[in-house]
């Protein structure tokens, strides 16, 4: 049992705070209506893929670690349009949750071009390298109000990003540059958020430019 706890995706991986990020991802995918074909890039411990499968989504998993038993054993750094040979718009949604930061930013740009080709929408979660001050309050009969302010980490300390990450927003890649690159590649940011209860990640809901938002809601 001790070895299990030491594994990257052992019980200590899914801490309570991380479930907050999961809930935001679920919200953004369900918000797309009847989209039901999902490709998950970097399936990890399959928390997300198992959840969506329980609710009737058709989920295809993709990872380079054979121990995770993904549907496709592929390294994003060496993947191209022909390996595997996914068709244009084969998926409704590509989910890249806490995975793109594990490859170089140059490879991430290449990956985004493929994502745009094979799917109509995408949900992406990326780590934020900053110091965040957040608080929430709830008044009976009213919605909860959340507030947050984030500052560059280097203003306080320069500890370096997670050793497993090649890059993080706010450190070697600015949020402004990231969003500008999304625009250049043909993505439209539909929604984005940092959850005050777990301000570690930026979560984006994207669509391809020219794609109708109502597409999935009209599917039978």
C-alpha cells in the first residue's frame, strides 16, 4: 500500500482542492450541451474520463504512459496529424487538463493546431505561476461572491515552477501571450476562470473561430 501512495496518481494526488478544478472542467464541458465525443489528452488517473463515461459521454484517452492504459499510447511531443490519423472534427471536445504544460511551449503550439483540426471545442486547464489572494462570502438567499487578486510570483519569491512542468502561465509564458497565440491559431475564448477556492489553474473553454456555439445543443 505504501508504494501506491508514492505513485504520481496515488490517493494523495486528488486532494480536495484539485476537485474544485475538476468541477470547473465538468461545468465547462456540460455547458456545451449534447457534445458527447471527448478526446482527453493526458488521461492521468482517469478521474475525468471515468466521470464522463458514467454520464454517457464517448471518451477516448491519450497518453504516453503505458501503465495508464490509454486508448492511444502516443507522446504529444512527437505526434502529428497522421499518428494517430484522426479525421477533421472527429471529436466534439478535446480536454487537455493539466497536461500541455508538461511539453515545451513550442510543442504546445503544434498540439493546438492539431486540436483545432480534430475538434470543434476544447477545454484546457493550465497552471498559474503567481501569488493569489482570494476570498469568498455567502449571504443567505444570494449567490456566493468570489474575489481574487494575483501578483507575479517573482514579486515575492522565485522558487521556480513545478519540476514536472516545462512552462507555466505567469512565469516563462505570460497570459497575454498565451491568449494572443490562441487568437492567432483560430480559437475564440468563450469562457475562462480562476477558481478562488483553488487559484492554481486558469481554465479555458474554447471554440474554433466560425464554429456555431449552438452546434452541440442541436445534436440528437
